[in-house]
C-alpha cells in the first residue's frame, strides 16, 4: 500500500492458509444429499450452484456476493480495435452465453431465489454487473422481495479503451446492495469503512479503483489469463469490510477465480464458494497457496481519488 490516509491502517494477517490437513475443494456429486455448514466452511465446492445450494440448510450465511455471468451478447467473431487492429479480449466463454433474455432472467431468478433461502434474516447481498444486465437483475431482486439499500457505482480508473468511438467509454460497473426484505433492519453496516472508501467528504456511494491488473491477475498453466472477469481484491475488500464482521460466513455461489473467498479469508471471515468450472477451481487452489496479507486502507487513497475526481472544492 503506497497511500494511506482516511483509514485505520489495520493490517490483516491471517492463518497461513486454510487448514492444510483438509482439502480446500469439495467435489459435489449427485449421491450427496446434504451439506452441513461445518463440512463446507472455508471450502470451494466444485459443482453446479443450482444443485449445491439445494443441499444447504436455510439461513446460514451472513453475506452473499454474486458476480453472475454478464450476458454480454458479443458477436461470435474476433473484435479488433479500429486503429491498432489488436484483438479485444472480451468475455467469450461458454458460461456467458444464453439464448435469450428470457433464459438469462431465469438463471438470475433461480439463483437469487435459492440464495435468499440460505441467507440469515439479517444477511445482506451484493450483486455486481454492467449495464448489460444490472437493470434486469435489479428488477428481479425487487420482484423477489429483496429490499435494495444502495447501488454502488464502481468507477474504473483503467477501463477498456473505447475502440470504435461510437459511444461513451464504459468505465463503470454497478453493485446492488440489498437485504432479504424490507423488515431486515439489523444488518451489518460498518459506516467508518463506508466513509473511508466512498468519494468526497461524505463518503458517497462511488468507489474509484482500477480493474484487476499486473501481478494480481492469475495465470493458467499456459501463462494465459486464468479468468476473463477476475475482480480486484480491493473491490472485495471494500464489500467485505463495509458489510461483515470478523468470523461471518460469506457465500459466493459463482466464484470464478475465487476473489471473494480469498479476500474473506484474509480479512478473517469464513467463506463458502461454489464454481462449476474445474479449471477455475484448480486456479483457486493455487491462489490459496499465496501468502495472505492486506491492510484495510483504501487504495488508491482518498486524497488521490478526490484529486482524480476533482472534488477538492466540494
Ligand atoms: C463473472 S464470473 C465470476 C468472477 C469472479 N467474481 C472472480 O473474481 O473471478 C461468473 C462465474 O460463474 C460461473 N458459473 C456459471 N454458472 C454456474 C453454475 N451454475 N454454478 C456455479 N458456477 C457457475 C462461471 O464458470 C464463472 O466463473
């Protein structure tokens, strides 16, 4: 951390790794009827979230983070940048393909229904998406009875460049933060962190930070990007520090490269992750061999960000 201000500077250093005597990965199979929380705490379940969630009891999680498929609807051809002709690395994986909005909505609706059941009464849920799907997701959440507390806007300091020049550079993603229903009042909200991470004096609901880059990007055995939508550690750090307490149990049912569990573990929270793709689960196993260390300071610092946003006068 180069910059430290407006924060506590608390250094989190946790257990060396998840208990080495136990395998991090639990492989789901159809013969398995039920998961007790103790057998899946701090584990990654290799399996289909729709099947796995059904095997978990009601009301066990304190917080849920979901980064679902985007349904970007990219054409089935290589996109090249207009002037430099380099290939645009989008999200072309099979997991992001749906035949229609109807099919996508059904996926989201089923996932959010099952997740609601496993949330404790005072739990909160975060769902992140781009403009491609966030509005559909918000409607589905409201239809399911979730009560939206905030939407956080993530402003990317290093967004993908606008290569055709026919619309604005898309530099944001949205995070919906919600409770199970309007009656949920006793949820965790660590307002000091919210103030430290949000922009301006009031700590508004805008987070400015880079997309995952440099050494943080996980690589597969061929040295290629492990996951096309790996989320930055800093983003999950903010999500977890603002909405959970030490020892809480955090669920990520579509875990990808495992950012949620890795950050939760580092910040002394517990986690359960579910991911259907064995390649990503292997990547998560490798990730958990890395040392855990983090401070609670925002990066980039608030001073730098307020300068970037030109908010000093406000
Ligand atoms: C947007 S990515 C998540 C990225 C993750 N937040 C990270 O930081 O790496 C969505 C993930 O959902 C997974 N997925 C899709 N359908 C699934 C299902 N039915 N069960 C479990 N995982 C699923 C995909 O394999 C993909 O890795």
